[in-house]
């Protein structure tokens, strides 16, 4: 195809090309150098849309296997949930030694090394083998978003210098040129200026947070919850609910300076949110802005604690410590005036709108309302939250815009828990990974999830679905250490597009354990290697999946590069 004609068609919206409607925040950015084919067309061996953990891992895997890469990111930060979404890693207990790729553990080690090299740690902190900057309880390595950003940039910089990689920040893919079962090119738009570029490659990877490339490329996909009849899953609803997806969250960073007053202006929606009681089924514990919530596993009301000096709150979880990214005690006296925490709590989960497929107007509307919810939570904590001394409010809580890299102090992008999902060659269902249903299938209590002969990675997290847009309460139950089957990464029809985020072949239920940081990374790394392997063998990815000799060779290759394909027995 004549790319000039393609650009004209994109401008006119004709010829079967589809345009994306999802919002990208207009932030200043930069573009790295790369070979330019002609006009505003750029080409590489693989184009990866989305610079989150899956996109970065896919890029690194492809790059180390001698592929050229174009990576687009619609904000000005790569890193996805660990950077621009403000969510420290959610990980399993074995992460330090196994259950993730070697490259992911190198990333984590580099984060620790960054603190050791540039921050004034105490001697005790320096001596800890598994140093945790914030000592947050959610992870063995709770750290600042900007440190993760710096480490990811360090990992990618050599390839930028060698011109093997081009990163297009603040670019969102907005249209695609598709012929039959193949994607030919993408159009990416620079949000601040409206400048467009055409990106061509033999392979394309959808590592976007919402699976944006799937409708653009006419790749078959599903959204929301499948029915129990469709999947035979214990926890699936009786009827399919395609618009029922998990809450998203606008995270924020806070520190606490005793004796100070950083109370923000009263948010314009404070009256609504401070009086809002979710109408969930089963019922929520009461008002959303309160130190209680529904226990995710039992759904009975559960009290929470809050003390921004990290002081224990009896047998209640101190929310301040949950995702704390800086524990001032780990650094030389006086360096940090207070701890810093990231707020991604039940109280700021937003369930009143679905971002998948939303128009730009609706996307902006719901993101702004979610921001109002988070700011209302902050104002409530500053002015009304109960204190142990009988008083109300913690005026010394300070919104840290610098931590999030934004003017309003909120994350650059919503924390997305659920995406469009490809209709895959193989779909992972609850019977494969859910502890209860797996026991029903096998007739015994299992310690590992179903084995997949096409495994290209491993992961673990319990099945954790947050309250949803259909006003369902938590769905949270046990899973088993699982494998990542190659079949779940292969679209049923489209030959040269692969998923590398939360858009793989899971169900609404199993997405709840395949959506976390190290699993997304493992998916991306396997996909980056699959592109390189398929190009080397001159076959399409589906052939690798279907031909046993190629599959075995590919698995041997991924294992040789530090990707585990099975758990220890």
C-alpha cells in the first residue's frame, strides 16, 4: 500500500480504518532517534503500543534477540502500573528466588541498587539483603515511581544509543491499516501537538492498558464477565455481563509532617463522596469514605486502622503502611521529614463508569470523577478521619505532586485492573488455576495449577477482583501457582498481533490473578521472544504454538534466557 494514501485515509476515516476514542493525557514528551523510511513513516521489526511493564519487557526481550523496536507510550513515563499509575509491585512470597523471570528480578535488584547508590541509607538498611525502601506490607520492595522509571530507562538506554530502539512518548495509536488477517501499519498521534506518524513492522504488540489495538485491528476480543454457561466457572455470573469490569483507581502520593497544615481546598464533589454508600451486592460495610470495608474473602464488614506516623493500630491493618514507599527510618536522620505512602485503597476505587470503549468525553468525565473521589478521600483524612486521641483529621498530610510527576498530585494515568481480552487459541479458566475448582476437577487438593504443555512463563497471585461497574462486591479467593500458556497469547485469527498486558486469553475471573506486575512482565517478555523466534524461523506465532517441535525449541530458548516455565514440584 502507498503510505501517503494510508495517511490520507486515516485523516478521512475511510476504507475500514478505525479510530480510537480513549483519552491520553497531553503531557510534554520527547522522541528518540530512529531510521526514517519516508515522510512521517517509521519502521522496525516490531511495533509495541504501550510502555507499561508488559511493553517494556517485550521490548527488552526483542532487543536482546537482535530485533529493532518502536515503543509508543501515551504518557510521558514508561513503566505503567509501577510508575505512571502509582502502584508498587503486588507480588507473591517467593519472588526473591523464583516464580518470575530473571530479567524481572534484575529490575528489582536494580531498584534496590539505585537506593544504595544514591540515597543516604542507614547502615542497618544497607545491610538488609532484601531492602524494602518503604517497608510496605503489600510487597517486599515498595519504592518510588520515579526510581522504577529511572531503572527502566537505564535498561533501555543502550538500545536507544545503538539506534535499535525508538521510544515515542505521548503518542497514542489511533488507527490501523488491516488487510485480511494481518496488520499492515498503525497511526500514532502525538497528543500535545496532533502530529501523526505511521508505524510499520512485520509484528505488532498490544501492550496498552485497555487493549486499545484490538478494536482498531479488528482482532476478536471479549470484555467484562462471561456467563457460567460459557466458562463453567464456579464464580462466574449466571448471565454474561460484557460491561461489568473491575474498578479503576486514581492513585496519589502523601507524606505526613506533624504540626503542619496542608489541608487542601474542599473538593467540589466532596459532599457527594463523603455521603456516598456503595450499592454493592453483597452489601458494602457502609460509607465509602470510612475506616472500614468489606473483607474481600468473606464480605463481612472489617475495620481498618490509620496512623500516618506508621504506628501500629492494634490488630487492624494500618492503611498508611500498606503501600508505604518511603520509611524515613531507613534513611539517615532528618533526610525525610516523614514517611511517604501511595494511596490505592478500597476507599478510592471508582466503580461508577467503565473506561473500556468509552468516548473521549466519557473517559475524561469518569477520570475526573475518580480524581474527585481520591481528593475527597484526602480531604476526609485531613479533616474528619478519627484519631487515636479522640480528635478528627490529620492536617499534616501533604499531597506530593513531585512523587507522581503531575501538577494535581494524582497519577498520570488510571490504575487499570481489567482490559479487553483477546479471543485466544486457548482461554485460561477458573478450573485451571482456582484452588477450589481445581480440586473438584482432579478430586484432590492440589498445590499447583493445571500444567500446560505450552507453558512460556509462571506466576502467582490469588484471584482478586475488586468491586465492579455492575456494583458487584469483591470476588476474592484462592488460586494456585500457575503457568502462562502460549495458547493464551495467540489470537484466534489475526496472524501478526500479540497481547502483552491484561489483554491475554483469560476470563473475567482468571484475569484476577494474571493482571499483577510480575505476571504482566512475564507475559511481555515471552511475547518479545516469540516475535524474535517466529521471525528467525520464518513462521507465524500460531505455528510455534501448533507445531510440537517448534514449541519445544521455543520453550528451550525462553528457559535459556531466564524465563521459568514451571514451578518446583
